[in-house]
C-alpha cells in the first residue's frame, strides 16, 4: 500500500482530492501536525478567467481524530489566485470544520455522538 492510499484512511473524506500533504511534524507534547496545501488546480467556477497562482492564504488549523495517543492537527493553506486581467484575488471557500469549532466535521460528529454535544 502506498502512502497516498493510507492517507485516505487517516484524513477527512475527499481532502486529498484538493489538497496535498507537504509536511508532517511531531512535537514532544504528543502532537502530530499534518501540513496540507491546496493543489494548483484552477477552481472550476473561475475557468473563464486567466488566473495565476499567487501563494497561499494564512493557514487554518483543524483538530482531527487522535492517532496512537497523539493529538492530530491539520494545518491547511488555501491557494490564492490572481486574475491576470483585472488584478483581483480569488480563493476557494472550503467547508472543512464543524460550524463554530476548529474540529473536522467527522471528529465533531463523533464527539457529539459520544458526549451529546461538541466540546468547545
């Protein structure tokens, strides 16, 4: 089994379709941070524009299911796109967290089922 196949079981559903894992860091306090950058694929809603990749927005940190007694954080960066003609900057909106939390949707649903609510 290759790494990408394994990641499909570890990361939120469909995340690897639009993001690529760029780095994994383990800290001494039993934390695992997985860094993901949006792939360099022009958003379909802007196919009519001449967009150029212009780096990334500030990262968003999402808490996900723990692995082997380590807290897991996904550090996600959305790509910024600049319209070559107008100079306007675009970014895609990703719905990766449960509303009002920094938890992945799947992790929040699990916590809600377990405790009856999502802890804050």
